[in-house]
C-alpha cells in the first residue's frame, strides 16, 4: 500500500522533473549545438557564454521595447551571428589565439552586459519584465503518463528548440556540406586541395555557431525568463562546451547530454527544498559534478576534430 | 624551393627593407612587445572613452581621476599594492601554466578552496604564536588550492578532459562548497551572517612603518624567484619547451601528462596561497568577500604580462591601479565597476588581435626575404 502510494507520487514527481528538465535543456542544448558547428570546422569558441549574454541582452531589449518576444529571439540570433563574425574575423582571418580570444569574449560578455543593463534598465534586484511566449498544450497526448507533460505541454520556445535540433540532425546526416565542414576541421589541407576555402568555411561555421549560441541566450532570457540580470547564464555557456565533448560532436548525443543536464538541474531545484540530511549546496554542485564525470568518461573515447584551435596557413600565403 | 609568383621581382626590396632605419625601430618595438601592449591598452582606453561618454562623463577627467586616485596618493598606492598581491601571485602560477600551453581557467575555485582549508587550519591553531599560525595557514591554503587544481589535473591527464572545461567546472563546484562551509561547519556562531570566525592571531602583521600587510612581500619574493626558475632552470626550460612542442618534451624529457599535472597543481597552490593572504591580510573571515573574481582577473594579468613573471608583476600593478582608481571613480562619479571590467576584457582581445597582426607582419616579412633570397640564388628560375 505504502509502496503503491510512493510509486504514484514518484511518477507524478518524475513527470514534472522531466518536464522541467526539457525546459532547462533548451538553452544549454542550443548553445552546445552551435558550438558543435564551429568546433567541427576546427574553431573553438570559448566565448560562448559571452555570446549568449550579449545576444540574450540584445534580444531582451528588443522584446522589452516592442513587446514581442519572437522579435527578441530573432534579434538574439542576429546579434549572435554578428558577434560571431567579429570573433571569426579575429581567430579565423587574423588567426588570433582561439583560447585567449574566446576567454576575452566570455569576460567581456559578462562585464559589458552588466554595464548595459545597469545603464539602460537600472540593474536593480527587481529587473523589468518582458512578456514571454506561451505554452502549447496538445490535447490527449499531454495526458500520457510520465512523458506527456514534458513532450506535449511545453513552452513554444521548447518546440522551436526541438524543431531546430531535429533539423540539424537531419541536415548534418545527409548534407554534402557536412563533409566539407568535417574535412575543414579534420584535414584542412585536403579540403583546401579539393578547392574549398578553409577560411571561408571556418568563418561561416563560426557565424552559424554563434548565431545558434545567440539564439540560445535569447531562448533563456527572452523565451523563458523574461528578465535580465548580471551574469544570468551563470556559466551555462561553458557547460555547453562540455556537452559538445560529452555528445562527441554529434547533434543527437549533444541533445541527449543537454537533456541529462537539464534533468539534473531540475532535480537539483527539487532536492533543495526537500529536507534531507544532505546539504542543499551539494545539489547545486551536482549538475556540474555529473557533467564533469560524464565528460571524463566521454573524453577518452571521443576524438575532437584534429584541427581544433590550430590555425590554417596555405603554403602560398 | 617554393614557387612564389613574385620571386624574381623582389631582390631590390630585400636591400631597401633591410636598411630602412624607420622599419628597424618599428621592428624592435614589435619584437619587445611593448609597442603592441601600449597600442592595445590605448585602443581599449579609446573604446572605454566611448562608453564613458555614453554614461555622460568626460573620459579624460575619469581617466585622470583613476590615475590620481591610484598612483598619486599614498592610500592609492597602498590599495594598489594590496590588490596587486593576490592578482600577481595567482597570475604567476597561471603564467607558468599558460606558457606550457596548459589552460588553468579555474584559479577562482582553487583560491576558494585554499581559503577554506586555510581558515580551517587557522581556526584550530589559535593557541599557537602568530608566526606559526601564519605559516601553517599559508601551507594549508596552498595545499587546498593544489588539491583542487590536482583534481582537474587528474581528469585532464588521466581522462583527457579538456583542461579549460575541467578547471572551470571545478569552480562551479567550489562555489557551493564555500557557501556550505560558511553556513554549517565553519560558521561563526556569534553572527547570523554566513561567514567563518576571524583569523584571530593568524592575521598578517603590517610591514614596519606602513599599513601594508606583509603578504605583499610574498609577491615581491615570488616574482624574481619565478623569473629565475622560468629562465635558468631545467623546469623552466621544460615549461617553455612544452608550450612550443609538447611531443618533443614527451619523447625525450618527461612522461606525457606529468608537466600539465604539476603545473595545474602548482598554479592551484599559488591561487590557494593568494586565498590565504587575502583572507589573513584583508578579509579576516571567509565569507561573501572570498570569491570576488580574483581568479578571473588574474587570467587577464597573466595574458597581459605575456606569461612572463616580470611582465605579470607589472600587469598586476597596472591592473590593480586601474581597479583601485576605478573604485574611487565609482564612489565620486558613480561609474559602474562593470565599465572597468569591460575595458579590461577589451584590452585582452586587443592584445591577442595585435599579437596576431604582429605575427602576420613577421610572417610576410620573412616570406618576402625568403623569396628574395631564393631569387638571388637562382636568377634563372622561372616565376
């Protein structure tokens, strides 16, 4: 009897945890998918967190001023691409050190958005709020036990993220350009000899990756929270980089990793309120501990793109 | 021999470019890196000026306030030195790691854990004389920081986890650890705030005749020692060689992964030392003032110091002068700290961009000389 009661409670419990997990996976997963694209072309963008913050803030401002969160998401995408173009100009065209430039971008993103937020929106503890997109509830399907809530009763931005993820999985599976992308990241000399411009492919991949990272920032800030705070991503951009390793540079693996992280994050929130003997700070650290362990087990088998962070020089240049 | 399309047309350029007096001065400036650094800082200050204008202040006046408050006043000098101490100590450890191509981004976490272990040891040793407590606290801080660095190092070396990711994720674990430690086991029962007891007898005394704590001396002793080790010892040579070509080092000199492990643990130990010095010299307690981002600012310090101990020293002084002055400007003019932090990040980006442009100039130059030499040696070679 008691066991049955616990079971019922735990199914409902896990249903809400899974639903929250999907919600929390949206932003970090999108950022990781973006980072995957530029890493597969051989460009490491450690400034992912900075891109998310800058684009997310721009998206928030657009959403707040116009009242349209969808415009905010679009602005996030465009600003992400713009920041990506600047980053690519530095690391792909000028061949500046990718690690240091990326760190500079990450630090700049935190500081600059904090500055802008303070100047424009006061930067107080009760930030102004912008409207967020609603949820779509699909009748009947949403009542499926355990999974219904997480798959068929989600925020519209979650469906958008799932849609883009599926699009990416299909596109990268079948496309000729995937081969070019991987050739540039694995064997740039061969790609060059085959007549593809390594610089152009890396540039486009970096812009595309940053566009998705920008969208990721906007998904979180514009699509889910509706407000901005200093360093609101709280290092999610770096977790996304870890997820790329965990997912072994494949979109499906990355989506899975993002879901795992999201569910852990959701559990963490719930455990914090439970009165257990384990201090709640442990649960705050838990997603990072698990990510670290998961990456540790993933890294040995995973092989990063051979040309990652190595600038390409043509012989004749 | 390379096929360069303009190989035959360059012999005259070879002689002219070699003897041009202006270009040697330019080249000397480029080689020493000072021109690059100065240019990057000026460029970043110009961008900063735009931001200051936007806030509605006069950039020249703001920069004047920053300069006078940090360097032309006794209290400014004191604050600059005290702030430069943790930045410089962490920065030297990071410079060692970065020079070898090992990216320790998690000094913030190593500092936090160093401060925690230091306060734990200092708390139980209160009966001992001050000097004993200080030495024990320093060693405990270094051990704590080294441990945190070594965990990341273990994951990096044993499981091939990217060092950036390993060290950084350890920060996100250290932060909740700090919050728990000051909330439960090490909490000062006398207050409601989440903070530890004070260091008591473990507080660092001031240098005689000043109000600067002796922790500053640690930096002043560390800098020449670190510079000597880097330039004149086998260890320093291995670090530099590892940065240039790690496989050459692994083939001949050192077991793979050994040097990255040592460097992550060592830079962690220095971050932990900084954690203790900041605790016993300034904060007096572990609490909300412990994790204020020194570990991240020290990354900028190491990069601006171009991963050389002497350079790190001046970068630490310069950056902390900027921070101290900016804090004064914040008090008197209401300028946000985020503005200063933005300018610092822009400096970093400009320095790497400048470095890349510099390398491109050097590359172009050497290719032109190579092409010209080849053309002179083989005048009959078709273009």
